[in-house]
C-alpha cells in the first residue's frame, strides 16, 4: 500500500470529518525535508486552512513549488502563505472571475457582524451558509470576539471546529445536534452556521446569508451574500508569484489560461496553462424525474457500500452516469442522500462514505 504523507492537522481533520482512521501514514512537518526516491520534498504553509501546505520539490537541476489552494493574506485564524523562491511554480487558478480583488477580510467580517446583530434585534435568527472547513471557523472566531450571541453550528462544522480548538485556535460554539442548541435557537439569541446544501427553509424565523466569493444565481436570489474566501484572489496570486521569482509559472484548474496570460503580461514571467479554463454551462431549471431519483438512490447506496472506504465523488458520478442517469439526477440524488445522512460527504477528500 502506498504510504500517505500529510501534516498532523490534515490527518486530524480527515479523521474527524470522515470517521475513518488513516493507516500507513507519516507526518510532514513544515520546514523539514522528506526524501522521496531521488527527490527531496519540503512543505510550506499555504495559509488556506488548518494544516494546508504547498510542496517544494527539490531536484539536482531545479526546485519546483506546487501550490494548490492558498491564501496570501492574514486572516483572524491563519497567516498568509509562506513564499518559497523557486524555478517553476505550479499555481491553481481558482479565483473569482467576477472580481480580481476581494474586499478586505476585516471589512466583510464587520458587515457580517452588523447584519447578524440587526437580525437578532428583529428577533430573527441570522444563519450563515458556508464551507464547513476554514471559512466557518473564521466566522465562529469573529462572532465570538465581536458579539455576545451564542454560535450554533451544524454537527459537521462542530467536528471540524474541535480539531481547530485542539490545535490552539479557541472557538466557542454549540453543536446543533444537542438539546442545548435547540433551547438556544428557540430563545432566538444566537447565530447559526450551516454547510452548503443543508436545508433550513422550514425554519420561518431564520434569515439566510450565503458566504461565498463565487455566488451562484440561486444564492444571489436567496438574499444576502458576503464575499469572504479563504482562497487567494487574482491580485494575491500575482503577488505570490512575483515574490516567488520563478522562471516559469504553470497554471491549472479554474481560470488557468487567463492566469497564465496575466502572469506573462504583468509580471513578465512565461506562463503556461496545464488545463483549459473550466466553463460551467448554464443549466435550465427542469422538473426532477422522481422515479429516476429513486432508482439512482438504490444504485448509489449499493455502490457506496463499504463503511470503511471513501469513494471519490468524480468516480461515483462517472459510474452513475455510465448506468444511464443524467448529471442532474445524480447531483440531486447525492444531495438528498447527504441531507438525510445516508451518505456523508467530505470536502477534504472530495468523496462519500457510509456513516
């Protein structure tokens, strides 16, 4: 079996989110080199979420830095990504295409606190919908510091937040699955934080705000949107690349071609896209075929069968579509199974497990 390497924090987050123990694993420590065959590998802080790193690969001829998700600005719970000068920089291009520069974290967080307090004064429960890892913990930390409202979080966010707390990032919150949380919500003097995909429309006194730098039309239509992200925007990516002083920048995912062209034009560094820009086709809302969804549920539950395995999302979707189910039906079915806790999705592994 191939040995796995990660930071201690990444391992803890994976195990807390999936319920699985990581076997055949070795710890990677920041600033220490690891020998992998003829290569040396060194991890550097990526500034994205707890435990996230970039990998510097050192050969006899050059050094290469692979930087996937990174954040090049300080937040309330993390420091900006460390810069490792390199010959070749491989940079992920997942930045909001609508805006090259996101508002400052402090400004967005202040707006969020103001909105939450306004909701509370109206005897409504402010509810933030966001990614359960990274942004959720920053919001908890901010609400703890700037308000006296009790923070109630979805059980998945609670599991992840426990890992943050165990690693020295103090967070105060109540698990939504407890009796204490239900009492607090009934009283109304609280803030609720839930992951994307969780339905709270049945709660009439909840006011919803989506936290995302990439809002969909549905999220915009749903009401309030706060552009907070734990990933670098375009200007941060360019600043990071400039400080790394690479001879070549290779880009991938998202706006890879756009980023490569801007790197070449503004920094004078040769840039090349390893993959084409991802363009999401606009879908037309249509009625879901409930009979097909029911068939798809049976198939997916038979596919994701072993309780000690994680099934990659792309493989699950691909297998289901090869059985004749449309992408819309597969996504709708996965969403329903996740909401019912028949399947558990992990953002860390981008995969599903049986709880």
